[in-house]
C-alpha cells in the first residue's frame, strides 16, 4: 500500500484506549470500513448517508470516496487501522 494510506494508521486522539475506532480494508475497487467503537458507530450515523451500503458489519465505500471519509474520521479525532 502507499505511504498515503499509512498516514491514517493509528492517527488522531481516539477516545478508545483498547485500539482503533475503525478498521479499513482495501478490497480492490471497494473499501470496507468497520466501525469498532461506539464513537465510530456514532460517527457513521452522523456523517455517512442513511442509505449507505453495508456488507456484514462494514460500510462499503467506493475507491473515489475513501480518502475524504478517512480524512474526516481523522479530523474528528478518531483512529483508523488497516
């Protein structure tokens, strides 16, 4: 993965002490974003569309939107791992 992606690993000052708030998995043309904490779940409810596509416990994100979403998560002080 690129160094750009690494800038989101363990970024922010997450309120979660036991690990990251989100896990983001690159699945080629799509990304899966797993909310892992209550703060992450709240962030998803507040910032992503109500008709967002879910795959199990993950939000499906198109490649063209993932960086803006990860940046928003980081700017709000939450942490993302890959």
